[in-house]
């Protein structure tokens, strides 16, 4: 077997030049992908209207998209047929997508929530049968904190596909109403103590004095009459649960001491 050194030399020169072109193309593509990532980040960060997590996600997708195009161009330089490779990658992506369709739906819902922002961190919301204060929102999960300080993790697919009740969407005040039974003879004294306690609470809205009234008679037995006291106060929606709990604790302490 004879070796044609002229052909070998020409092939080495050709592949050597292709290797140099590939290295240059990779270097340019790497720089271009970083530049595109920085450009997308800068555009989405203008005005601070887009959540930083969305900005990071979109800029990363842009960078890896540029790198994928550069990678395909490098393979073509060496004569590798990329059509079959793209078809294999497409089929693989489809299989992975079908296997992770639940996760991908949560991802898509997370992007929609981050873009449209039906609620913000710290809002009091009711969604998917759960209620609490929004603590965190990621691409896959929404985290709520229940009034009893319990963590609630909801997949974003459930959040986006359900009715969202946001008690903090509009500024203003909400009303706290607490009712409990007491003996008729101690109703006035108890009402006075509760009013005194509420008037000292800085969370009560200014210009809206709290009230404690007898709302109805529960037991009209002359020997042991029982009435229902209703406590009403105007507070910020975010303070409603805390004020309600304070009223209940104070009333329980007074009833226990009576």
C-alpha cells in the first residue's frame, strides 16, 4: 500500500485550516454569546419592570442559543452532516419534554407569573385553596407563609391555573370582626377592657375608632344569660390576622380571669 504524501499533505493543510477557522469561530461565538447575554440583561433591566429571575432566565437562553448555532457551524466546517444530528436532538428534546411535561408546565406558568405579576412578595393572597403571605416566587414554585407560620409550597401550574384573590392589591383598610359569647353580667366590663386594649394598638386605622357591641342574645335564661360580643376594628389588610389574634388572646385572658 502506497501513501500519497501530496494528498495527505493537502488533507492536513485543509483540516488544519478548518481547525484554525473552528477555533476562531468558537472564540468569536463565545464573545458574541456573552455580549448578547449582557445586552438582553441590560434591555430587560431598564425600568426594573421585569423580575430579575426572568431577566436571568431569558439572557441565559439567549447565550446558549448563540452557542448552539456556533457549535453547529463548527461541525459543518469539518464536513459533519448536522441535519441528522439536529433531528436526533429534536427527537431527544421531544422525549424529554414529554417526560417532564409537568415540570415544564410549571416552568411556563412561573415565567407567566413573573412577567404579569398578579401578586408581589409580601401580599396576602388566597390561591388554589390556600391562603397566606407571599414569601417567594421562583420559576417552579410559589411559597406562601400561612397565618400560623406554616410554609406552603405550590407548583406554579396550580397557581397560574387557579383564581387568585389578592387582599393586598388595593391600598386601604380592611375590617376585623371577632365574635365570642360572654356572660351578660360581665359584657360591659369586658367590652371596656377590649376597647382600651385596641385604642393602644398602633395598627388600628386613624379616624376609625374600634367598637365592641352586643350583637345578639345567645341564652336568655335569667339565671345565666349569655350574649354575643362583636369586636370591630379597621386595620390594614396585612395586619388583620395579627390584630384578630390579639383580640382573641386578650379576650381569652379576661374570660379566664373573670
